[in-house]
């Protein structure tokens, strides 16, 4: 998987829906995104906006009944057209993923090292001492200070932050060129969170990464570009510096305004349902600059300048 252009991902017109009784939950709606080689793209948005569904769709980890359309092109191959065996090779080997809340999936009665070694065996095909030394190397790579001792520890002997590092090590076990990290800092206190984010930054220097988070401050620290998701759609995308210094979408402005250093003022109202989204702009019920036409016309995602996209008829 390490070839020219390795780690480049193009998501084109991706829609993901779930049948829920008689209703259709439209979790992801015609999303277009690109992650360039060696880039960290942040995907931010409130709870329930579709971030995890999007991440899991990339690796085809959703239930087979899920309705998925569009294209997910990784290194020139549309993943949605691959057979299950080819997809298995992509998972871990090409694209690694740290699943949201995955720390809870660590087996409490198997040592940390053995669990990582199992991932190494699965993805690299090596066994025995070779798998063990690769697991130790991975523990070192993710910043476990004494990896030989750490190998023999059980999950309950590690702190939350150390176990999160273990999940990152497992995601790296196949030496992927692309990493999807889904909320890897949830539940950690600020200093630990900051150290994990720094680790992701180091990892991102060698690989491409999709960093899924609702923590704009964390995304701002390490992402080259940020895509803002609202109610299943991308509403703004641009370089981190541009987006933070001059947000174009009212929702992005609201997210920035809710940062502690910007006064902590939350966006009023709640995200609309993904079953019956408003017909016009999905943010219009919460937008303080909403015009009549915003309630009627669903705005397209427009390219405002090179690499700068916004979905708002009255953007700044
Ligand atoms: N299997 C499913 N069946 C029906 N609806 C689902 C299913 N999986 C997810 N959803 C819905 O899809 C929407 C998006 O969920 P998702 O988990 O992607 O949100 P998220 O942005 O990751 O939120 P969070 O920040 O809380 O992790 C939610 O409304 C969720 O209820
Ligand atoms: Mg999620």
C-alpha cells in the first residue's frame, strides 16, 4: 500500500441511510471530501451529526442492510465496489481505524501486548517473537514509556489515556498509510487529552488522517484542514487557519463562539431530526440570520475560493 499518492482519499457524493421501522434515517447526505497524502483533515460537528457513520462507511463497517451510495476512492480504488476479501486487506493494512469508545472492547483477561500482537499477526502475517517485537515497537511508537513491561500489563493496570494509546497502536498494527481516529480523546482529562492529540499529530506526519472530533480546539491544534458537519451534511470546509480566522457559515461561527477562550456561548436550539430534516437550510431553525428563502431553499455547498467551501446563501 505504500506507493506514490498513498493515503489519498476522495469521498464523492456519499450518502448513508438506515431504515428504522417505516422511516429513513439520513445520517450522511451527499458528502464530498478529500484527504490529501500526508494531511490531517478534521471532521467536526455536534453529537449525532453523522461523523462516526461517515468514518465507519469508509471501512464498510456498517450493517449490510445500510443504504450507501456514492464513491469512496482510496488510492484510486472505489472501496464501495470491492469484494469482502479485498476490503479485509484494506482494513488495518491500508486504512487503520481507532473506533469511538473502543477502549471498552479491550479484553480484560488478555495482556495489552498479546492483544496488539494479535492485530499484528492478523495484518502482517507474522507470528511468535516477530509479532511480539512488533507489538513492543508499536507500544513505543504510541508513547508507552516502558514497552517491554507494558506488553505484559492487563488493561485494568493501564490508565484511560494509556489504553487509548493501545487502541492507536492496534490501529497501526498493519502499518496503514491512512488512519481514521474517531473521538480518541473522549473522557480523558485535559493534560492527557493534549498528549494524545500530540501523539496523533506525530502519527499524522507520517500518514494521512481523518480526525473525527467534536472538540474544535483539538482539531485546530493538529489539522491542516477542517470540515464542519451539520445534520449529515458538510456545511463548511477550508484550511484550519482560514476557517478559524474567518468562519463563513453561521454554524461554524457558533462552534468557534462556544470555545472557552471565546466566551463559552453555546449555540441555542437543537439539531433537527435526521428523519425529517427541514426542507431548506438545515441550520435555518437555529440561525440568527435566517431569511425567508433559507427555510425554502436547500443551499448547495459552494466553492468560495480555492479550497474554501460553504453551504449558506448568506455566508459572510
Ligand atoms: N444503525 C443505525 N440505525 C439507525 N440510526 C443510526 C444507526 N447508526 C447511527 N444512526 C443514527 O445516525 C446519526 C448519526 O450518528 P453518528 O454516530 O454518526 O453521530 P456522531 O456525529 O458520530 O455523534 P457523536 O459525536 O455523539 O459520536 C444519529 O442520529 C444516529 O442515531
Ligand atoms: Mg461518533
